[in-house]
């Protein structure tokens, strides 16, 4: 019997949100009623379903939308696009998940978390700022660095081991306000996916996880405005059609205003002190035809911190920010082949500028990328889904550039630029192997080449320059590469129970080197080089997934083990920069690490009471030959126990109550156990205990919130959110100090001040 392709480009939706906004829908289920044949729409709304010739009832469904059933006679290849309308019952109860209800059991993917901005907005928010990354921290296996920090530490890995994408553009620093908030404005975000298990082959460059964030595409139907006023910032989003059902735009902005409100009450000297941040998101999309669509999006964000004393003798400035731009072209070659081609530009930079009377100093750092990526989805039959593609990135790094003036004298700036090419090709296939087994197997080949122009000064053991290595433009300095296999498998026990297995080998060619426990903007990104080898990781995971009461309750247990190679840490004093001439790579030391643990998760997905309970039991260790006398020590983000409870109660149609409780074992730190005076150097010296041998007190807090819908009409929705952060005022550790008294205290304070001036 002949088979025909029934495919559709779900451009008009979220499979199209009828009477709402006309955006594409991710994860909508398309199936033939009475058969086991079905598929889901990809991130751009495309699907393809192969069926024998005949008459079928095709059902389109997605949690939160009214299902649609159409009758179709298949006697040739057909294309069909349609719209889904939001369910009317959405006003009666809260849905925690926007995916297929049994997706956690039926899919091959492990350790995957999906969340929408709508879900995040129902939870308690610090100072009224809804934060996608802080919501992800409430999931098992994901922790924060500390109080108010938006950095992610996934399954024992560092913050640089997470690939954070905004419309396919890499975001190198995701934090505002020294990490208290992320740079992602929830009003501009459509969908967020975190993958912490076996990464699909189309992702690479990081060894722990992927956070894939998609911006809204703009309302294709009507103009609309959305905004909010918080304690520290306000935001406004405008979107609408440029050509109805064909072209649309969205513009979203957010800015803090504490500095503006405070100005009338400050003296002229005090006005030199301040802090603010802003975010701007913009996107345009145009439907050229049923087979082609283009998108243009961008993000621009900045933090600015300034300080000056009343006598104008001391000035300090610390600005940092991200800029990204994405051009994307979707093309449907035929009913089985879909492509997504993306060109991205991103730029992350920070600057530290300080002045003391007639002495000024500035240090800047910058990472700039231009990337090309092309992804293809191919559906040969109903049991196979093949993905393949390639990506290429040109990197320009400026780990640091220094400049200084003393009076009328100017010290020539010292620039340290580094350049690199990075690329990969990949292929993966997800297929059914019988009735109960589904496998996703993939292979990725990546490469990285560090190239000139570059000059490296060589020093002897006494710190004297003895030689200079010079590399011409495009000359290869160091080249790395290799295969990265990926495997995920699902073994179905019954319709509500499955066992999953995952394995991945990954390589990471970029490194974030930090001497703090938070994702400060002054942490430095460096590429792999002759000195710095690529990070490599192997992770294996096993999970049991079980749903109860028609998918009302979801439960899972996942265990994992991860081994990491070529980890990078500072090996000595950061003041050994050779007067700014020494390559920063020479300050690093290299080692290995492992992480292992178990994650327990229970979620109630529907009803008036919804939410989840998550518990993680985990270990994360490091071992460096040059640190801690070569002995193994816990990582600074090692956390033995992590417990989270999230509850949401739909009290009435207009009132929703939410609570979040967090308990976590305290972070580790290296204690100072004594001081002595070195007569040779004429300095007080610290005596440290074993690395990360002291654990801070446990972290815990309770947050509460209430969301009150004032108006809920198609063209006028208003709500108020009241949040209380840290209800019982727990004094969780934020900084740790070692105090000394008398003359020792004065001497140490002077030395610390001199050390700070030397670094600046």
C-alpha cells in the first residue's frame, strides 16, 4: 500500500494561538486517531507525519489549548497549517507544564526541564523581578552560588559549563546586579528549555548543560502592550502585526530607576555614586511564503556601577554588558525536510576603571563572536526523526587590556588579543526499536584552532623576560578536536512507566576563570591554547519515570556520574601578571574532577493545587597536582543536600497563591587558620587550612506570593503580584570575613589596600 506524507508548517500558532498572537508552537502533538502514529512540532512549529493511504482523523493537541480534530483523505502528499486556541479552562486551574502530559515517560530525553514565562510569573519574585534562571534553580540537580545569585551550577559543574543561548546567540554573562538577577526579561521570553542529561548532538561547546531560551516572535493578529512596575525596575513590551498574519514585531525594555528617584535627594558628591541596569529585546519576523520565513532579533543590556568620594580623590567605575543579534531563515524543502539557518553576533565586555588623585587605571575584557549554524530536520518515515547540520564560530578574545596615567604621563596600553576558529558537524537519529524501545543516537565532531596574530612573552623562574614568541595572522598556534558521541534510550515498561539511559562525551574549548564563588562580571573568559587544554567530560545517567492518575502526578528518580578533565583554576597570586606582559594562561593550574548523585522529583501537574518537590543528594570533587598538596577536595559549589518545595494554589479564578521553600547544605570555602609576619618580605602572611575544608551554615528560606487578576479581558489584562522574599528573615551567609585586632589588623588592612591598588 502506498504511503503519503501529511505534513504541516505550524507557522500560525504556537501551533498558532488563534485569536491571540499567531506565534509558532513548540511540542504540539499531531497524531492519527486510532493508531499509534504521531509526532510533535519542532521549536519552529514544523512537523511531518507519514501514513498509509486512506481516510484519517488527525488530532492536534497541546496542554493548555483546545484540541482540534480534522478529517483528511490521504491520496497524495498534503500540507496543512492550523491554529490552536487557548483552553477556556485555563482560567480555572493552573498548569505547570506546557508539554505533552506523558512526555516525561515517552520521550528519550533525560534531565530536561521546560518552563514558560507564564509559569515563572506565578512564583514569588525577588523585588518583583520575575527571573527564568532563578526558576530553573528550583529544579533537582540545579543550584545557585548563594543568596540572590542567578548563576547556575548543574550536576557539579561550574557556571561556564552551561551553554546559555538567546535565540541561538551565546550569552557569556547572564547576571545583573552582580548576579542577583538574570539578563532575561520574562515579558520578552516565549520558552525556556534546560537539558542537563545527555545533550542532543546539535548542541556542543559545554560539558554540563544547555539553557535554550527563545524570544517571543511578535503578535501576528493585534497590537498589544504589556508592562509592569516593580520595586527596583519597570518594564514595557509592545508587539503587533506589521502585515496581519504575515509580518510582526516585538519590542521590550526594562530599566532600574532607583538612581533616578534618588537624585533629587543627593548632594553633588553623592550623585557620583550609583548603579543601574537596562535590557532591550527586539524581534521582527516575516513570512515570505508557506515554505520560507525570516527572523531578525537582538538583545542589548548594560550594568553601570560608579563610585566617587566627596573630595573627588577616588573614582571607580565598573560597566559591563551583553549585545547579541540573530538572523534566522526557516525553509521547507519538501514535506520531509526542514531547515533552520542562523547567523549570530554577540559581544560581551566589561571594564574596571579606577582613579586616585592624579593616578588612573583601566582594565577591559571582551569576547566577540560571529557564528553561522545550519540545522536540518528530516523525517524519512513515522518511526524515524533525523537531525543533522553544522556550525562555525570566529572568536575574538581580549582577556585583558590595561592602560594607566600618572599625572601628565601616559603608560602605553597593553593589549592581549586572542583569535580562534571553532566548528562542528553532527548527525543524530531518533527511532523506535520495537514497541517498547526508543533510541536517540548521535555523533558530533568538533574542532578548535587558536590562531595569530599573537605575541607571548616568555619569563624565567625569577620573573624576567627572556624571549618573545610571535605568531603571524592566521598562523595556527594550537588545534584540538574529536568525536563526541551521544546516546539516549527509553525502555517502556507500560504506558505510564519507563526506564531511561543516557551517555554523552563533550568537549569545551572556552573557559571562565574565577577566584570567587559568584558569577562576577570581572571573571575572565579565555580560549584553549598551547597551555590551556580543552575541557572534556563524560556523563552517564540512569532514570526511572512513573506517572499516576492519568498523568496528574509525575515522579522520577535519576542517578548520574560525571568525570571532568582539564579543569582550570588560578594556581597562584593574580598579581604575578608580569607587569601586564605575562600571558594570563601562565597563571593557571589544571586538574580533574568528578560529580555524582541522585535526583528525586515529584510533580502534581493539574488541579487547583499544583507544584513539585525536588531533592538532590550529590557530591562534586576536584583534584589538582598544584593545589591542596595534590589531595582531592570538594568543589566550592559542592552541596550534599538540596531540597525544594514549590506549591501553587488557584484559590479563585482571580487569586493564585504560591510558595517556595529551599534548603541546601552550605557552600565550601578555604579557612584562614592563622597569621604570621614574614621578616624577609616584611609582610603579614596567612596560613590556610585545606582547600574548601570549611562548610558554611546551611542555606534555607521561605518565599510567598499572591497574584490577583484585576481584569482579564481579551484586550485588557491587569494583575498585581505581592511577594515576600525570605519570610522568616533567615540570615543566610553572603560574605565571610576573617577579623583581626590591634596593630595586626591595621597592617593587614594596609596590605590588602596595596594589593587591590596593584591589581587595578
